[in-house]
């Protein structure tokens, strides 16, 4: 999560579903197995790295572990949810469902449109690419109801999106945006895109390699891909243990290190890979709240309580600034922010 979405767990669209049918047909046993042994990126063997995980956000039942690939270093969820089950979880707990006119959504809308938002992402770090200006065609993969499309459009881009949730896509279209609701690899644009954005999306995919390669095919030569995702080597992970907010089981399927993300991008036809580390205060505050309030089988309502989350975000930014700065400089920030260019044929 991020303060730019402080406001917003609903931003995380379920990109994993883009490849659900193809993936289920190709690896049905592996996806549904209680302890999938093969890495979803390189098919290497995996071994248990973190066990005893449970859902600290929505209270979804189940016990999970994360397994580490001995070949490429990627970490992945186990048991891996079957595609149909994952789809039902998104529809029930996660996707935009038309919430409006609540205290939460009112504050969120005000924050996004205020000068404070621009000031905040300069201070706290921009993991949503909302400070980037430019021209050309930009595709926001998993755009939900289009809040981020408005930011990209204000910054000069011809912004479009993909979104599997028809309710959310309809809201984005009402705001004047073009939104594709099919599978990502079925999108055939008349003109290739200059930029493809995967902002806190890749970690949700059951097949991240297929997602990145699909994005590659949508870009013009020298087009860019922008990716943000949690860092599996974050210093906050061992500090919070099972309450680290970015475990986010069962929705975060994969966990990338800087090396694993770079390798995936280069293997998918990208070059000039630049990766920075950012630690949003909202993510730190959310981990604190999870450790204080999360109980197995119960939703952690404090994560969406403005009276709890906002003061704690400001407190974390003010008091922990030296530690957050050190973590980013040491390559152990909580979020990886990557920019890469499509390799010319």
C-alpha cells in the first residue's frame, strides 16, 4: 500500500487473472498443490523460507508459507491458490465494488486532488510514478476505477488502462478513459504504447513472466516499463516477521528481490534496467497496525480507519526517517521501483 493511496487497498487490481485460464490449463496440478515445488518463473526447485503466515488484512482463513527458489531466488506463496478460487477471493474481498461517499473515500479523493499529495510523494517517495511527466501513450495495467489514470493524464500522457473488474472499468470509462477488460495477452493496440505501468501489480500474478512478456509486446521499440513491487529483501521483513504487511497472503503470489526482478526484466527483452528502493511510511504504519491488531481469522479494520492510519503514517515518517533513509541506501527498502526500456529487435 502507499500513502498516495492512503488511502487505498482497492487500487490493487488482480492482474493475476489475466493469465488464469491459460495458466490453469498449463499447470493445474502445480497451482492447486498444497506445496508447489516448482518456481513459477524458472521452474526451479523451491524450499520453505517463511512459514506460519496468515491473512492479516481481511481475515481470510488458511495457513501459508513462502518458498524460495534455489535457482533464481524468487519467493512464492504456498499453497498456491487455484485460479478460480483466487478469482472468487478478489471478487469478494478485494476489487472495487462501487464504494463511495464514505469518510475513507472522501478523504482519499480530497488527498489525491490536493497540493499535499504532490508534496508528500516528493518527501515519502513516489512508488506510483505519479510525479513523472511526459507525452505519448501510457497503459496502466490493472487501473481499477481510474484514479491513477487521472494523475497520468494530468502529467501529459494519453492514459489508457486494463481492468478485469467490469464495475471498476465502467467508472473509469465514465471519467473519459479507454479501458480494456479482456486478458492482457489479448490486447492488440492499433498503435504501440510508449509506457506500460505495473504499479503494485506484478506480485499478484500467478505467472509474472507471462505478464512482463505481454507488456513487452504492447510497447513500441524503446518503450518503457515501469514496475513497483515489494522487496523480498526489505529490512522490515525480519523486523515484523509474520506481520510484515507485504506478505499479504493469499493475494501476493510472488516476492521479488532486486536481483530476481532485474533478471526477469532482462530475460523478457528489456534493457537499461534501473531499480531504486523506497520505503513508504504507509507501508511501515500498516505493518505496525498488523502487529498490534491483526488476529487470525478476523479482518484488521484499523488498516482502513483514517483516525488510526493517518496519524501513525505521519509519526513513522517523522520519527523513523533516518532508518528509512538507511534502508533505501543499503538496498533494503520496502519497495522496488524499476524502470527499463524495451530492447530493439
